[in-house]
């Protein structure tokens, strides 16, 4: 299995922008059968929704982009379906099982589709120029056994957000850097600022794998060991969840039931001034501003000090072989990855780029000072074991049940998850 730590030093050598272009293989090839000149084709695109409400749903972006693409390519239309993060994995699985396979999918993982031989190689559906424009380290993160299938779409890193006004009201002069400081600050907030959740702990199914991994990293743990094998029930991980239960959940310093609380709820609470502290990604910046929250950003607290390596995340684009629309998909993806189109998405949701031209644009002349803390954190980030073809199955199990470890016996909950992870490895 691939190791989970992926160096992104090339991503953020911002001063020099000394980014290595990814390999320049071909991929034009001959036309797929049935895709000759003059034949009208409809591509089906399924994409995750990065908005937190209807007014900023990703539907508007994708439908606008699809219309612009069809205007330039009248023989190709794009049917857009945008699905919320809670449901997209389940819906895509149903599509695949029923044979209603999309041509293009944008979501959080790709490797399980590689294991089932469903995807085109990246070189088959991207032009040489588009491939060369991808940031090399992220392009390599889309590889299984040295072959790229996953096409990076957005990247981000996790940081600690805090409400400056709430901390000041509680008499706290700086954000916490350790777990003990976080617990002490949360207790002060509970005592002095009633009606505010001191720490928002979302371990519901939307992104439980991310929040849990951040806490595990703070105690020297994580989903995998140095050799890449799953270590979900390691002593470090068990101790992490015991601490969360005894220090945050039982004293009422977070949500009463984190296992049913999603990230969307935690973000909305913070943006409404109803939560004082939480782990978040750059899209929370826009939400906090819209809610007129005076926020601060700091490294994520760990057990004995700030995390040396925070969680880094990349979301992915991939193309399915079943419908035989390789050439049309290539035309569409080359359009998606033009600088203006990628910048519009990144700047709408305050996410970080995966292409060199967009990175140069976003880091020029201090245009995005709000993202600078995240660019600083990304080089040393730790990633999910993305290239492991069992990860999607393991991640799905984590989403469903890891949150219950702060209510029941962590050793049992994590032990059951470890067994499922081993079964997933055996069956891949």
C-alpha cells in the first residue's frame, strides 16, 4: 500500500514557484468507436457540492461552465448533476451498480474505481499541455502503482479557527496550542459566554474521517502506520478518543452527540457566532466573513503542541471508460482546467489551486492574504492514503461509525473498524 504522507514541498515553494511539470505523455490516440465527426454526444458530469446553502451551491458554477463549453463545442452537451457530500459516494456507487455510469466524476476519492478497472488513465483524457500544468506533487498523488488516474481538482489544508470576540469575552488572550489549553479555554468559554458551543466537534458522516484524523495526528497516531498498513485501533488512536470523551464530550464543552453532527453544521455555527473554536479549511473564511465573525487562524493544537503536520486534502476529477466518450471528455476537461475556469472555482470557495498558472495568479501581489496561513501549512501536510484502492471502503466505514468512539468504548469501536479495514485490504 502507498504511504499516507505525501510531500507537497513543490506545491508551495511560492517565492520561486519552482514547480515541476508532470510527465508529458501523449493520450490523444485514436477516436473511440462511435465518436466520429458530427455525432452529437451528451456527457454526464456528477460533481460534489462545495456550497453550504442553495445560494452558493456548485450547481451555478458547473451549469455555467457546461453552457460555455457547449457554446464552443456545439456537438457536445454536458448534463450536470451536483450532489451534497453526504450522499455523493452512495449515489455514485448506485449509478455504477445500475450501469448508469457518469462520464466525468468530481468527488473526494478515486482509487476504488481504479481497482474495478473503471477509469481512463489521466494521459488518455488530458492534453499534454493540461497535464503539464498540474502541480507535480498533486498529480503524483493521483497515481496507483505509478499510473495516474485521479486528476486533482482542488487542494486545501486544515487549520484551527477561533472567534476572537468570544475568546476575548472569556478572558483568553491567545488561541490554544495544546489539548490541555484547548480544554481549559473551552471551560472558560462555557462559564463566561453562555449559548456558545466552546469547541465544535463534527464526527458525523459528512467528514468524520477528517476530523478524527486531525485529532489522531495530534497524538502521534493516524489511520496508517509508517509502512502504510492500517492502524485504526492503535493505542495512540484509542487514547485520543478517550481524551475527547473525558475532556470535551462528558463536560459538555462540545456537541452533545458529535457522532450525528456534520461539518456543515459546525461551520454554520461558527459563521453564526454560535461556536467558538473548530478545525476548518479555507472555505470557512468566506462563511465567517459573511457572518461578520472576527475570526483568527492558527495551527491545529496537538497533545503537547501545535501539529507539526496537519491534514492536507485533495479532491479529484476522474473519467469513466464505459460510455466510450474519451475524446469528448478530453475536450471538456481541457476546458475545465483553463486558468480562468479553475480560478473562478477556487476564488468562489476559497480553496487552493492544483494548477501552476492558477497558483501563480493567486499568490501574486498579495491577492489572497487570507490563504497565506494555509499555503504555509500545506508543504508538510499528511494526506489520506489516497493511492490505496481499499481507502474508499475504509473511509466510508469511518464516516459511519468512528464518531461513536466518543460515546462508547473507543477500543471496541476502533477495533471493529480495524477488522473492516483488514477485510477491505484482503478483498481489494
